C-alpha cells in the first residue's frame, strides 16, 4: 500500500483537530459529505473538505470553537453556511440548504447513525437527509444528484438510496397541487417507519 501524500496527511490532521474541537466544546454535530456517502454506498473517494451539520442556533458556537483552535472562520452565507480554514484545508459548517428548505433540526440528530471518522466517534447524517440535501444542490457549476443514485454501490444500500430518491422526486412532483408552490412540499424528507439499522 502506498504512503498517503503530504497533502492528504495535512488534511487528515486538520479534520482530526476540527472533530476534537467540536467534542471538546460539547456541541452536537453530524458528519456528512464523502464520509456519509461511503458509509451508505460503499463508495470511497477523496474529499476536498469536511462537512459538519449543526443546528442553526449552534453555528456561532461551532465557529467560535474553531476560532479558539486557531482556525480562520467566517459566516459565509448567514442563512445556511459557515466555514473554518487552516491554510488550504476547510470545514463546511452547514445548518440549512442554500434555498432554506433543508434546515437542520432535532430530527436529523434523532436518526443520526453512529460511526467513526478517522478513529473519532461521530454520528453521520441520516440517509434520507443526505438524499434530501444533495438533491437540492443543482447549480451551474455543481450538481450532486449523481451521489444519490450510485450504481456501483452495494445492492441493499443502493436499493435504499434509489428508493429514497424516487420517493423524494414523487414528493417534489406534487407541488402544482399545493397552495404555495415555493414550499415544494419539502418541509420534511420521506421517512420510513420503523427505522432499520444499516448493515
């Protein structure tokens, strides 16, 4: 096995500092992005940053904890995103979506999945919220829709992801009948009951 590059080692060191900062500050958070995608699909890929999801009311505390750890911080978009940096490495502090529909709330934490990231115990964002948030990232320079239909994924996990994506599309398809078309019936992603543990 080849040794990790210096850039990769620097990134991992930065991510570890960030995770330990949040644990030390005793702030609830969930990990998303590439780490959640790998857990649910089995697809591993390099990541350019660490995505942490927090409640909107906790964002300032998270940025303050990162600042105390020596990171440069900013509230990039006051309605959904903050950032912490150390050189070229970055943490995205996400508390909603760009359009305001996927606001992080207590239910995200109730269904978070226990895992480890680089040996640190964390909770990952639930699979439904991952599909929901990625399904809303459709910009000129970026589209995350392919992440919710990963054909090389393990069959059981792929089936769940695809089923969730189909349900979400059906939910979005109903807005013409809704009184407020801006809401798009995205107040909550589809949820199955009872909830099953992931393999």
